[in-house]
């Protein structure tokens, strides 16, 4: 690279001193470029809380960089000279400084990678070293495998990091304690939820801006309580480790109508944006286990979410390529139901999950997978519409992690790249893992007729309309045998009532 001044691009989810672009930059001659731009804030209708979180965290990170001696060219959303795009801001700052090249840390979305590749000012994109597995490492692991299953990748990451290892064997003799982490919801939760932070002057300024510009987006902006700087994110982590981690494993799949957070950490948004390093989270969890303060099933489950699922999802996203989000293996083409945008449905599990998403920009993994995702899959919704909804509504959603979770795991739109079978269930699973069904307008024990749970009807409808695809799947054969053993008249009623429900759903009627 030349001795001429350069631009150093820092994106809104790269708010870490450790990013590659800063590590290769020179404080004495380079200018850091950060920008709140319309393109990034609106390519999907992001939740106002997510936008406010990122803008506030970006402004504070820029201030920390300046305090550390960096020259920072920061563009606020309401700057009259704002060009509206990352590339536009790079061109503007290059003209201002005379810079002839840009160094950047690789973005986490193919869309933005392509935009930087097409930038008239050359952009050198460096690997994002904040992750455990590089692209090359994942490709090496994937090469020659017929199935890319997370469990085996996770074991490699355990060996690499040494987390919860006893020599070359897993702590406790098992790699995975998921079987111990499926307890149904308890009667009460002895945890007040994630640590909440009162907005300071910087955050309030951003909240006012977001309220003005994005007030019509799905999602409640206030009250706003997210951490927006590393010290706060670390406090949130400590709060979880000390007060919730011991019970996290037992109830990580549970759902309660009266409690939105149960024993969950709610730190993924901080890790994904760069405020909290994944190593800090894993180190703290393992230390709690070693000290006898948290059981193995909880700590293993927590660490697996980070070095297993999180790393694996990123690996799949970049392995599969830019067209991954367009896949539609099941040929689903229904529109996303309108209640995904207003929670206006009589199905209590969906109303609770979507209402919580609206208010908090958060729902835990089972709410996403087995409630909102499960229903969309059973109802035959276009997976790209489902993908864009998840990308829009959650504060921790970036395409590298969201798309594999939705296109692959939730909607089976990749045809089995990520999972060996679709994640579908009837209402019985939701009843077992929650208390929603007790007060729902529908009756989960009722399979047909007035008030029958829609999940029960749609479950069989899904299996039968895709029988040619899944009849030979060994993990689904038992379900088809169960259907075939039903009385013939009952089978016809189930399918007919499912068709009637889908017709009402697609007509826009309240369901």
C-alpha cells in the first residue's frame, strides 16, 4: 500500500478496537470513516430499537477512537451532506482527504461486500478476525463431507479452543447436553431479566432522530434499555453469569406468557455488533462452571450457542454463496400473514412471540424456530419473505447469521444443507414447552372441528403435501405411519379443515 492517506471503513456491526481494518491502519495518516446512511437503515424496514442501538453505539465508538488519537470522519443520518450510502460516503471522504484507497474489514453480508467491490475507490477487504473459524478453516472442514452437520463442526471448535475439555475428551464425557436442556416452563422465574441501562444524552439524541425518521417502522422504540458501549455490555454479561446462567440450560427452550426473557442472556446483539467479544462470554461461562457456580449442562449449552451455532451459521452463509437467500426448495409462495406485523391473531403463542418482538426487538431461539418459523413453514409462506422479516425485526440480526437460521434451519428452503429434516411440529410441542395453550382461544388438545389448534391441522397438511419429498426420510417415517393409521374419514377431515384455515389466512381474515 502507498504512503498516501487512506480511508479506514468501520461499519456499524464492527465496533471493536480489534477489527482488522484498524489493526492495519496508521493513526498518523489515515482517516476512519463511519456513517449512518439511509441505504443501511432501510434495505429492510429495521426495528427502530435496532437502528437506535447501532447509531448510538457507533457514535460512542467514534468518540472513543477520537480519544485514542484517531482522525474520524463521522456522518450522522441528518447531515445535509449525507450521500445515503456507504460507497457514497467513501467517495465524499476520499475527495475531502485525497485518499486513493480504502482498507475495510469484510462485511457480514454479500450485498455490502459486492458494493465495496464495485466502489470507484479501491477497497481492500480484510478477513474479519473476530470470529473463531476463518472462511478457509470452514471450507477445509466442509470439503468432502456429504452432510455439513453442526455437531461435528462444534466438536472441532471445542478442541480448538479447549473450552470444557478434559484433555482430548469432552468434560463430563459427553459433547452435548441438549437432552438436559428441554425442561418445560416452570411456574415462576427467579430472574428479573437482562440488565437495563438508562439512556444518556447521546442515546436520547439518537432516539429522537430515529423516532422522527423511522417512527412508522414495525417496533416499539421506547422504553430503550440496551447497552451501547463495551463497559455496559460487560456488565450485562456479568449480570447474566451471576444471576441466570445456573438455570439457563434447564429452561432455555421454555416459553411463558408472563415472562419475556426467562433465564436468557440477551447479549447476542452486543457480540454481533462488536461491543462484546465472544471469548469474554465463553471465558466467563467456563469460569463459572470451574468455580462450581453453574452446572455443566447450562454452561455447555451456552458455549455451544456461541462457538457452535454462531460460527457454524457464518460458515454456512459464506460457504453457500450470495444466492442462498433466494432458495425455495419446497416451492412455498404464500405471502407472510399480516399478523406478523401487528401480532393481531387469536393464536396466543404467535401473538406473544410477535408482540414481544415488536416491543423488545428480541425473542429467544425457540420462539423464532418453533413458533413464528414453524407456523410460516406449515403455512407455506415464501421463505424470502420470512427471511426479510427476521432480518428486519431483531436487534441481533445480520444476514450472515440470520439467513442460515431462517432459510436453512427454520424454513428448510435450502433442501437439507443445514438440517436433515424440517423443524415442524403440531401444537403439542408448544403446549409442552409453554403455558400459552392454557389460555389460548384455540384448543391444543382438539385435532379437528370448532376451535381446533391450527398447528395441529397444518402439521398434517404440510406432511401430506410434501410426502413425495419426505416419505423416505428416516427421521419422518414414523409420522407418516401415524397418519396412515388414522381412520380414512378423519384423514379427509384434517386435510379439508387445514385447507379451509389456509384459505381464511390467505384471504386476510383474522385467525
